[in-house]
C-alpha cells in the first residue's frame, strides 16, 4: 500500500508580488531621483559604487518590505507603510 503523502503546494504569487513591488518602487524612485536631484544616480554608481548600491537597495527595500509585511500580516494595503517609510527616508537624509 502506497503512502499518500501530499506535499503542500507553495504559491509563488506572494513572492512575485513582493519582487514586482520592490522593482516598481525602485524604478519610480530612480526616476524621481534623476528628475529632482542634482546628482544622476548612474554617475553615483560609477563614482561611488558602495553609496550607489546602498541607495538602490534602499529604493528596492522600500517597496519590497511593506508588501512582505502586508502579505504576511494579511493587511489590506501597504500604501500607508510605504508612505511613512518613504517620508522617513527622505527627511533622514
């Protein structure tokens, strides 16, 4: 008699949502950075790679982390969390 072992199916949808949110936020942040800032982000990456990488990771994280939180905590929308994190990061500069 064969053992009926059902493996739980792991949905990749939440992971895709988090990655898409992170990349979308980074794209919007890069556009706004280059539009409103005196320094071009790509020039910062060429001149100071650690600083540029830090900025890019922060831009990605500000989209990724709120969606991660909203999916794991079953909250309705991460918009408020993204807004607060973006405001804090802008004024802490």
